[in-house]
C-alpha cells in the first residue's frame, strides 16, 4: 500500500483555497489565500468559519457532519476566484 504524501497547499493570485495538506508535519485542512494579497485573509477566515465554526445540525460543524456521513475530508477541495473588476473610462 502506497502512503499518500501531502504538500502545503498554495492559493493562486485572487484565489481562496481550502485543501487538505501538510505543513510542519501537521496534516489538516488548510485555508489559503495568496501571500501577496493580505486583504484576503479576512475572506479566508469567513470560509474557515463556514467549515469549522458554524453549527449546522445537532451542534456539529460542516466538517464534522461530512465526516460523520462518511466523507473523506482528505479529498476535500474548495476553490473560488475573486472577480476581476472592470474599469470604465468615464472621460468620454
């Protein structure tokens, strides 16, 4: 049986990413945003709260509820890209 290797997940520019990975020997879900976009840390925190803190059913988090229903959290991947803002030239 092959042992699965996990790497530290990294988000692309403009991406919020939730993915199982490993950092400093700790394997767990990682809530990632691009290192050069620190403004997105608050957005990443909102996503983390949706998975880890919000009680859905019987005081369980979404993560716990999925695990209890037989889902493998190590396969979870959630990714969303920030919209590009259109800039209009109003000098016309």
